[in-house]
C-alpha cells in the first residue's frame, strides 16, 4: 500500500478547487505544498495563486496513519479534527476535500476595485446566516461561478461583525484542477456568484490571548487578508503588536492606506519588500522572517508572545524557526487554516 504524506500550512486562499486529485503518476515520496501567495517574499514556489499542479498545492497535513510523526496540531500551531480533510480512493486516485460540504447561496459582487498591482478588493453582501457564522478572524468562505463544480477558498479580510464581507483576491489562471480567479477579479459590480457559509476555525488566539502580552503578525502578499481581520477585530487590544508584512514590489503591497489606522490601534507596522530593484523603495528589504530576526522582535519576552502568520511555505517555515530559536512556545504560533 502506498502512503501519501501531505504537508499543510495556512491558506490566504485563492482559486483552489475543493477537491485535490493526487494521481498515480505523483511520486510516492512527493511532498505536496500549498504556498499561499505569489506576490510575496519567497524562496520556494510561490503561490496558491500561481499553482500549476497538485504538487504545488496543499501544505501540512500528516496522515493519521502515521502516529509517530508530527501531528497536524504541531504543524499548524493549533488543533484540527481528523475529519477536516477527507480522503478517498477512486479508480486509482486519492481524492481529498476540505471541511464540511458548502451550503451555497446565490449572491453578487457588491463592489470591486484595485487594491494593489494584481490584487482586487472585492465586496460581497452575505446573508444574515453567513454573517452570523463568521465569528473568528481567519475564517474563510468558498466562492464559485453559479453552478460551477470547482470553487475558490478565500479568507475574509474584513473583521467579524463588519458588513459587508471584504476580500483581497489575486488573479490566477485556471488549470485542469482549479477554476482560477480571473472570472472574479475581472468581474464588475452585479456579477452573479455563489458563496458558502463561513468555514474553518480561524486563528485560535482566544486560547492564548489572556496569557500573552505581545503578538507578532507575519503576512506576505494576499496573506494580509486574515491578518487584517485580526487587527481590526479588536481582539489584539491592549497587547503590544508588531506586524511584518512583505511583498515583492511596493506596488504589490495592499492596504498601505490602512497602515496609519492600524498604528492608531496599537500595531507597529514594518513593511518589507523582497525585490526593491528598479523601485524607489527606502524601507526594509528582504524577507519578513529575516527582518524580524534582525530587529530582535521574537526575543522580546518570548514566554508572553503569540504569533499569527499567513503566507507561503517558505515564510511559514522561516517564522517557525525564528520563533523556536527565540523560545516562543510552538503552540502559540498560529495559522488560520
């Protein structure tokens, strides 16, 4: 019997079909990675938004059949029920799907505008039942064209209790296993769509917030979506908060107009550009995890520090190593998925 090991990190989501097909042609020792953003600092294949095949796709789930290995809870910095990803064999294929079945509601694009180069800010008015189900920053919904088989996974960028829902979405081309996002990022106000209920457990910060004094935030590209939700939700009020937010180019960085508002909420914002060549960027350069290491951010009171992160695999691994080196409890290094 062949064993397939899937390794899972947080998703800012974008354009994934609900089911991932792992065909017999995939090497038995293949590690399948989800890299949640293509517009950010990365040393590995970069994107959930530039994924070309399943081998670029999913990030850290270790099969329960391997009890001696790293648990999904350890990998994610939070808990996840074993039913969260369901796998079944069909005609020589392994088919995996996330979470409960979506309950679809017919809606439309309420507004769409440019958020940054290659990123769209899209607003959708959810039904009351969906709005009520969005309770924790980092939760997501599925969105698809009406009647389409495949859907995209998108973290809600606006905080719980905000009305309507706001999303930050990067255009990606379709593939034979993903619908892409061009139909949505190229849409206009009034475009019909179908959206699921709010899904996922989000950032499980409530389990730790009373025991910490500092919170470090790490985001790359459209991975800022669930981080924005956490910032604007008020859950971080009274804590010392530092945000390290990375993009490849300055014009690919979204929400720059919000930085001053976030600072008023007590968030120290450090913007990081990984490819400053040919631009007039004067700020920090490189990768967010490296800049945080240079500033010593993780070493300030590590026993009272929690971390929220959303970005590609390379960033997530770098942040986890940074935190481990500083002595931050791995159980307080939290992804939203």
